[in-house]
C-alpha cells in the first residue's frame, strides 16, 4: 500500500483575516521573480510575434483554425490538445513526487499574478507594517491616494492582461488598432473586461484564499508524495525547544536554534506556520527558507533550519552512502510517471512531426449510392473534403485506384489556399464490362491526392468503397 503523507489542516489563518506579507530577499525569492519575468514575457510577448505574415500563435475559434507558428491545426487535431493535457498532468505528478508543490510556488498563474499585485501594493502603500497601520487608520487624503493608486494600477494591469488574453483568440495587431479607434466589438469588449476583472479579483482581493479554499491540488497532493519527496520543512530536532532570545546565555546549549521570531510566518504568502508541519496551504515557494536563513546568519547558527528536505531526512531514516538525488528519483511512482511521460511525449512528437499538410476526408453521396448509365457503366459520386494545414498554397491532383478498373469522368485539380478547406464533388466510373463481371460487389478503392511541385511530402491516400449494383 502506498504511503500517504499526512497533510495538516489549515488553521493558521481565518478566512476573514487579511495577510500582509513581509518582503524578503533570498535565493528562493529571486527564483520566483525570475519565473515571473519568464512566464509573463512569454504570455505578453507571444501574441505580438508574426510568422509568415500572420500571428505566430492564434486560436481562431470563429474560423476553427489554430495557428502554432508554422503549423495549422483543424478541429480534427484536438487529439494533440488531449495529449498536451495528459503530458501536463503527468509532468505535474512527476514534479510533485520528486520536489513537492514546486509548480504552485514558482509557475502557477495564481502565484505569479499575486506576486505582481503584491509588488504594486508594496510600492503604493509601503511595507507590511505600513499597510497594517493604513488598514486601521480612518480615510484621509493620503489613504485615499494610496489605496486609489494601488487599485487603479491593479485595474490597468488586469485590463491589459485581459486584452492580451483575448489577443490569443483575436489577431492582436488588428485588435490593438480597433482598441485605439474605439471600435472593438461588444463580445470582444466583454471578454477583455471579464478576464481583466477575473485577474483583479483573483490576484488583488482573493490571493491566498484561492490556494487555501479553492484549489483542489493542495487537497490531494499528499497522495502524490511519499517520505522521499522534497518539501519545505522545519527541522524539529534542531529547532526545538524554541528560545525567545539570541543572547549567549547558559540555555543555548540545551535549547534549539529557533528563536521564535515568526519571520517565517510573516513572509508566507498563505500565512501558515511551517513549524507546524507540512500543510495543504503550503505552496512550496521557499520564502520562509530565505527568512530563516537570514536569521540564522545573524545569530551565527548554521543555515537550513527550514529547508527543502524529505520526511526521511528529517527523521534520520534516510540511507547513508546513497546520493539523495538517486533516492528521490529511483523509486516506483517516479519511475512510472517518468516512463509514461516519456512514452506520451514521444508518441505526440512523432505523430505531430509526421502529420500531413494536406488532408482528405471522403463522404459518399447518400442520395444516389450507385447508378448505372449507358453501356452498363456504373458511377459512384463522392464529396472530397480537402484541407490545407500549412501556410503555403498547395495544388493537388486527385486520382483513383485501382486505375485499371476505375477512372474519374473528368480530371480533378484543386488549388488549396493556406489554412483553408474546400469541398469537391467527383464522379468515379467503372466501364460496363468490368461492372458486369463484378455485379453486386463492394469494391475497396483509394483516392490519392498528389501534391504538385517538389514539396517532399508524400501523397495523401484515403480509402473508400465503390458499390456495383446487381444487373
């Protein structure tokens, strides 16, 4: 039976309490801001990139086309989206099993935008102590200016976020031109305002309450971890019993290194006390590690009272002589997640790289299954749906196989515009002598779409059937 890591309930912060997070500098804080810059540079920058005279990444829902740099995806390609979702889930499971809730602490949009909004709040209202005092004071011109400026900055940032989000579904440059000329459509305006308000509420007002009470991941993370998983952890053996002074008195020899300064609580975005053990609200951001290391340096004690550590390491049960990285990675659940992840990524990449630019779907004419004409010849009528999943013009010629039994009543050639689809009606004929010999049969046939020019792409072949009536 898998060992489930106990997760303590959230009891440090009441739902109505407002958390004023203290600013801290350290390696984890710097990594968090690196991730903020990377994720937001990607989010805000990608819609402005062009590829072959069009937007590089565009999900055109109205035209049912998804543009990903040089690839054009049709609704039939949603299998790749399903694969991406499976890969994302397995990657999350893999990372959680090895290093805990690292996604939440460094890359989750809720965490990233909360950090940005808190930075704005800190610039407008001052340090956490100043913000607490401002909460208790009556409304004055200064308070109105600081609070109003903060909320105005939040609203502007939220609207820009909503505008950028809509830019993934509506071409960004025309959207900007419409915005400057005040001609944005009502539905587009609604979605900009909706997502902007959503960002404002989530990152500005709800903040840690989303992690504490709304996010399901924190509730089942314990089932993904075991005693070898790295977590933000407090070393009870070294820290307890706590002491309330830093002076070098006779109690230092028997008391722990924790001086009960509560800085680890003050810098926590969710307001928990990590010294109470692993908790569902811990997002593994590591800010408490930065704060504790700073205090340990001041009292000339070794760093790492709060650190990334596994339960086995804290309890002293880990095996000596085996590298910690090996212990964390070479274990059943991590190996299973890793193997599945590798297989699905390989299959998805292989399928995507081998996808054809020109696709063809064949639909038989249901009104006339087969018809007999002069001299006993038989005709079947088909609708060919041709799709050009590239950003180049393609010209195709349609042939039918077997060529010794069937032919088209007239040559079929189609010009396919980039990222467009067209439907052709073609008639396939079998001469009377061959039809007489195969009366009543259902003949398997193939339609072949041959690309003109030196494209290097193989022809597209789709099977169908040819019905021969009984004479």
